C-alpha cells in the first residue's frame, strides 16, 4: 500500500494528476476510509481494496476495487483530454492493486459477478463529489454499461473461465 501511495504522491508532485489531490488515506482506519469513499478520489478506493486484500478479505477487496475502477474510468472519461494524466495513476493502480484482486476474484465467477454488481449498486446509491453524475450522465452510462457487459461475459463463460484457470494451474473456488 505504501508503494501505491508513493506512486500517487510522486504523480501529484509532478503535476500529472489534474483532479483533487489525494489526502493521507493511510492514516484513516478502514471504517473511516469506507465512510469517506463517496467524497474521495477514486484512488482511495484502490487503497481500501489493497488494504482489504492484505487482510485476506478478497471479496470485499474486489467490491471496492471495482467501485474504484468504475469511478476512476468515469473521472478520466469526463475529463476528456485533460484526463489523460489521471489515466497514468489509474494504470498504475490497475496493475499494482487490480491485478492481484482480479487474480483472486476470478477463481469464483459467482463472487466475481457479486463484486461487480455490488460496485454498480454502491455507485448508484452514493453521490460522487469529484465528477458530476448529471453533467456527465452519458459518460457515466457508458462506463456503467461496460461493467454490466463484463458481468454478462463472466456469467456466460463460467465453465470456460474455470477450465482455463485449471489448465493454467490457477485456483478455482
């Protein structure tokens, strides 16, 4: 997690990140981080996901990672050309946090679908302090549609996902 924060801090210092700066989320407890999640920069949701993954709470980690991914993709899309710099941090977080979370959650397609649906529901139920859901409604609809499409794809390919994981020597739950 410190590596994630260091990367975010370095990007902030470089001026590459154009949205609101990331506060010291490492000083917040997990419940406090959950409380501020709707108002926080999407990177905070990745920090939360990383923390939960380290605690062995893979399903919860996946829920928050997908919520963070949804919000971050929405932010980048809404910013348009100005969002390209934010995309640098999103890519770093996707690799450092998203990869292990996805490797874990894909072992159980039911949990994978549950996590993605939870992220959609959580996002719909909470305001977004960084990116206006009304001003950028069409961008939000497109991002949410992409996640719903992934849910359908996972649902339709459950057996193939399990088969490919077994062939690759990866766990299946």
